[in-house]
């Protein structure tokens, strides 16, 4: 009986550890993606520059952060389609 409880405790610790580290890596990407979409929406709403909001621009902004957003804006300003 004691071995079963120790095994359950060990498995719970491993699951918690894995979930904790995955969350620490995914949350910043989600925050960057939301910030990027907000910046792209602001550009589109104000009419300053038309930046397409698609999976590629969201991926670039989530991986690159504000530098990724700046890169997408520069590419859109140059007229290169994404």
C-alpha cells in the first residue's frame, strides 16, 4: 500500500513539474501574440498602414516580440506581401 502512495506522489510531482515548465514557456508566446495582434489591429484601425493579420504575422510577432512586430510592419511598408 505504501509503495502505491509513493508512486502516485512521484507521478504527481513529475506531472506538476512538466506542466509548470510548459506554462512558463507558452505564456510569454501567447502574450507576445496578443500584443502583436493588438498593434496590427491598431495600425489597420487608424489606417496608417494595412498589416494583414494571419497565422504568419501572429507567429512572427509571438516569436519575435516587438522586434517581430517591427519587422512585419517594415515588410508591409515596403509592400512585400505576407
